[in-house]
C-alpha cells in the first residue's frame, strides 16, 4: 500500500466501515481522514478519479466521499463508473465550485448527496451516518426519485430553446472540459 492508500481506523461505533475519500487536494484528503478516523471509520484515500476507482474495486468500501473537479477523471465520471458496478453504497460528492447545476449533475451521476466546500465536519458526519443507516433498497429508491425529479428539470430546461444557447455559451466560456 503506498502513501495515497492510507487506511486508518479507530475503535468506536463505526469500526469496520471503510470510507473511500477521493480528492486531488492533499490537505482535504488529510482533513477528511482525520475526521473520519476520529469517528471510528477506516479510510482509503486516492488523489484522483482513476486511482479512486481502482481503490473502490480493491477495498469495496461502505461509502465514498469524492471531489468533483479533479484532473484525469472528474467526480461525475467516477460516480458513474462506481454505479456501473451495481453497487448501492452511499456516495457524497463535494466541490469547491458552486455552479448552479452541480447538485443536479451530482444526483444524475448517481450520488446520494452533494456538499459545497468548505465542509463542516459535523454536517458531513451527520449526512454520512444517515446515509449508512439507510437500507440499500431505501437508498436506491431515493436515488431513483431524485434522478426522475432532476431529470425532468433538465429536460424542461433543454426544451426551452431560449435557455439552450446561453447555457452552451456559458459552459464553453466558464467550465473547463474536464469538469463537463
């Protein structure tokens, strides 16, 4: 195991639960590892989407916390790849960017929740604990209803021809291709 694949644990209630942390910013990974391990979680960490996907397959974590904006493979792509394996584990997406459609895109990719940095550790832990307590069938149902709800708003926005053109121009000028 190399440095980016650290595994931490503690002896509290969450002993045995492994959370995969994926972020290209080292200090964010370290902060999340400290918070999670303090609460008794084991952590596996990756510094990019491709490495995160490899560790997901290797460790079979109980949950994933991933950044959105990363080089090589962004968080949306990572979540879609993870969901393509058929897993129902909770996935939380975090970002330092606040694009108006990040929440929608996170949910459509297959995430269960979305948070904007800076992250309040208590809020993150409450959310993670809540998601981990839900049975897989309830998570699936939640994801399905969120996808339907957000999918219909995307369809409505796309049907509005007046919105299409400015949105395309906005994306072209403000969002690097690796984030789309």
